[in-house]
């Protein structure tokens, strides 16, 4: 094309650095994702280090995940108003400095406070990663880019526990956090060198602090209720108070948003294709977490596997998902999202049906097939659904969509953990006539546990069938960001 030829929007997008942008964005989001799981393996070590009960030590994990979930939507909206690269960079700085604070923590309260700061930085990063990527790629390459991006996030989730185990076994737990310093500096340099600056609108409205506070309060309370409800009981004063605060905060948020001239989350965008994509994101994440948490217990309690062998088997699902995610991304650019999301959920349902019949003496191929089907299904589903979700909003709302996607994913993780725990507890009580208390030396009834697993996976298969129908009938609408 001649140098003086006019260029349209698509042509301008095509001139963006594309894959040069990818490492800068992927590295930051992998760091934020990794720190959600890498610390889990160190909890017993931290318990000994600080001489604190496990219920207190667990706040090292809870403080991080709750902070991220509560702030993702606000971070996305802030990026839409003030510039995505600026907010992403600020998040990297906060996350890196907070990692130094975690690694140098002399006391447990210090460590928990530093994890809250780390969560703030992670929210600013995670809410804008996919939005920055979508801005850098033209519409016909978006699925391919998000496929590779999804694979990188999957790597962060998959290697968290094994990497944490290696660090704790051969070095101090502090290196779980201090290792982020060089990575954070590298990510900042890459962002500065490779990610184009986006100009915020000078006439953009200020962030609605009332809406931001009530939304954060609602999500934090809801996550605390879900995370402690199974342990303390849903009628416990703490859990009931959290549920009450969540209900009041959500109602207040909806009232403020309905009256706002420039709402933080335009509620009308949730009634339609975007709402369906968000609902599918939550269901998919809940199902993935359910099997990810329960299957190791089945392997250890019923089959007698040790933790290491169980961990190897549990890698089948993420590896299968990682294998299919990039392919799904490339295909979604050609055939659209509906076919792939429907097929992915159907494969997930088939995988749960297979696993529901593992019994007390399963064949290895039976377990392998069920886990591989679920992983492949989620790999086929996740990237096209994410691409569709981000394509269903105008460019100026990409941060909102990205933050909403991350919020829903995190909520799905909490819902999934609560869901599978509640089903197993109820079915085991019915099958064995006593309360389920898994772990070494607790004398779990293997037959009852296997039968309860059958029941739980049938329920999850039913959820996957519902998700398959929702994926097949939803109207994806147009793609205003193409």
C-alpha cells in the first residue's frame, strides 16, 4: 500500500506490534495467577514458622484471593477511564513491591497485610491483561491470541503447587515471593518497551466510589461466606452476617448503578449475550475447580495413592486443557464461538459421566479418559467463550468486560469448592451414616466415598448438560470490537 494511502481502523490495528505485546502481558498475568496457588503448599511450613493455627494461616491465601475478586471490576473500570497500560503498569509496581514485603515479613500480620497489597496489584494486572491483548490484535486474530494467553494462564495455575513444593523443599518459603522481584522488573521493562500507550479520555467521568465500595463489600462478604460456610455451618453468626452484608451491598450497588449517569457496571449489558457468556464462565470454572479439588481426595481415600502420585494424576486435566486451548483459539476466529463452546461443554458432560462410574476399583484408562475429556472440553470452551465475551462490548468498555470475566472466574472457583464439598458431605452422610472427615487416620468408608463420588459427578454432569444447552441456544450477537 502506498505510504500516503488512507488507513481505516482495521488497518491501524493491523499495524500494532501484536505478538511483541504478548510476552509483556502474559508474564504479568502469569505472576498474578501463579501467586494464587503457589503458596498453598507452604501453609504447613508457615504454620510452624509463625506458630499459628491453620485457620489463621489460611488467611495468607484468603487475603489474596478475596482482594483480587473484590477489586477486579473496579480495576477494569479504572483502566477504561484512565488508560489500560497506565493501570496495568501501576499494578505491576504494586505487586512487585508487595512481593518484597511478603518475602521480608517478620510477623504473620505483616505477611497477611502484604498479601492484601499484592492482591491489589494483581487485580490491576489481571483485570487488564486480556483487554490490552484484544486492543493489540485485529478481530480475525483475537481468538488465536487469547488461545495462547489462556494457555499461559493455565501454565500458571498448573505449575503453582509443584513449583511451590520444590521451593519449600529446597529453599526458604520467602523465595515464593522474592522470586517475583526480577520477574516484575522484567515485566515492567517489557511493558514499557512493547505495549503501546492508550490515551484516556479527558472528559471521562470520575470513578463512582460509592458503587466501587458497595461492589467490593458485596463480593468480599460473599466469598468469605462461601469459603467458611462449609466449615462453620451456614447458620453460624459469622457466615450469616457475611451473607447479610453481601445482600445489602448488592442491593445498594444495584440502586446506585440504576441512578448513575455513568455507571461502573451498566446493568443492562448483563441482560443478553454478555450475561450468558458470564454465566457460562462461572459454571465452567465451578466445574473445573470441583473436580480439581475432589479427584485427588478420591485417589487418596479410595485408591490409597500418596500425595505425589495423586498430584501427577491431577495434572491430566490442565495438560489436556492446555493442549486444546490454542487450537480452540485459532478455530474460533474461523467458525465462531458457539460451535466450540457447545462442543466443549458436551465433552465436559461426557467426562463427568465417565468419571461417575469409576467405582472402588477403576481401570487406569477409565480415570484417564474421564479426566482427559473434561480437560479437553474446558480447553475447547474457555478461549472461544472469553473471546466472545470481550467482543460483546464496545472498546471503551473492554476493561469492564475483562474485570467482570476475572471476577466471575474467581467466584466460580469459590462456588465450585463449596458446591463439591456440600454434595460430598450430604451424600456421604446418607451412604455411610456418619459425617465425612477425610484425611490420614480418619477411617473413611471407601465404598461410601466411592458411591458419593458417583452421585457428585452425576450432578456435575447434569450441570454440564445445562451449560451445553445454554451455549447452544445463546445469541452471541454482534462483535463491536472487531
